């Protein structure tokens, strides 16, 4: 079996067999390939042999027989989240960055996460050095999350990532968490359990697509020992920049979810 290389294990040297690389064409389209000796990348504008890419640095330009140009780059966490196989709907990079900062994740933090879904949020938490315990009710999603996480961070990351097939609305098995992040339909049902399993001073962040969920969640928090509660929405608008046509893009993703964060205090 060929050795699998994750980008995080090899992110500065020459590109090697077994790792994932993006080929980007002139129109900024990205194609993700896994480098293997003897394989070829086929597009409608021609073929590039993987052997031409193996042993070259990132940013190298390759040309097909018909002279179409592709640039080789390692995928970032942003590319990974947008391209990863999905079971459940993922949290997008627009919200992943703010969640990481609002939850103030530092290396070694013990983080409770539920549900794990496709593992997009898990990937950013683990990459920031957290040790994650995930509660997930669907076995198939738990498997997808594990495979997505190790595809990007390498198989050793699974030492810091434990998924339990458990209903987060029920009593916890675990305690001593520094942080908790929730992305499930009724996060208010997890709050009473977190009051026992999160340490005081710990931070809770919930991602909710609907403001009705936020309302119920906030009501629950207001009845418990929670401080500094805030709900935010992150707006992300790209711009069209071409010659003198410099303006916001006509289309944007107007809504993903609301982020509510709070800190546990002594009761
Ligand atoms: N944040 C994830 C996506 C989570 S989708 C990501 O970025 O990839 C919501 C997940 O919550 C689904 O996988 C669903 O199966 C799980 N879920 C729903 N109710 C749950 C419960 N009561 N306990 C644990 N997991 C639950």
C-alpha cells in the first residue's frame, strides 16, 4: 500500500507521492488529485503526468500537450472544507474562523463538540491543537468525520479525536472540558449537562441557522450560570476587481448561521 501523506505533515518541501495537490487552471478552477507515480491528470484541455509534479515545489506551472496551463498548490484548510466529502451540512470557513477565536481555542484545550457531522469544525479545532471529544448520533457521519479529519491532518491526529456515538441531549459521560462547541438542532437541551462538564471560566459557542433556535438557546442560558453572552452574525462579501470595474460581487451567501457565545461561571 502506498503511504498516505497529509498536507499538515509535509507543508514546505517538494511535493511527494501520496499527497493531495490542487491543480488550478487559468479560470481559477481547482482540481484535487492524489499524487501517484504513473498516474495522469486528465482534463478537457489535455493531460499532465503526476511524475511531472512529484519532486517539484508548490507554485510550479505545468502544461498539457495542448499548452493549457495549470499551477500546482497544496490545498489549504479552506479548500479542504469546501471540497471534503459530506454527510451532514458543514460549517463554512466564514464562520469557522470566528468560532475558533470566539471559543479562544489554544493548544491542549479539551473541547466538547456535538454533533461532529462531516468534521469541518473538528478539523479546525484539531489543527489549532485542541483535544476533541465529539458526541454524534449517526455512525455513518462519525465515520465520515474521522476520515475527513485524517485526510487533512494525517492519521496520527486521531489520537486527539474521540467520537462517541451518543445523544448529546442525554446526561454526559465526560467532564473537565475547557470549551464546548455545539452544532445540532436543539442546543439548549445540551446546556444543563455542560453546566456540570465544562469548567468554570470555560467557553461555550453554538452555531444555529435559525434565530428561533437562538431565542430558545438564549432563554436557557439566561436561566443558568452563564456570563458575557452574545449572539453575532458574520457577513462576508466578496468583491469584483477588474480594471475600473471595482465593486462588490452581485451575489453573496447572505446567511449561514448565528454564533452565540457565553462563559460558564460558578453557580
Ligand atoms: N459542525 C459539523 C456539522 C454538524 S451537522 C461540521 O462542520 O461538519 C449536525 C450533526 O449533529 C449531524 O451530524 C447530526 O447527526 C448530529 N446530531 C443531531 N442531533 C444530535 C444529538 N442529539 N446528539 C448528537 N449528535 C446529534
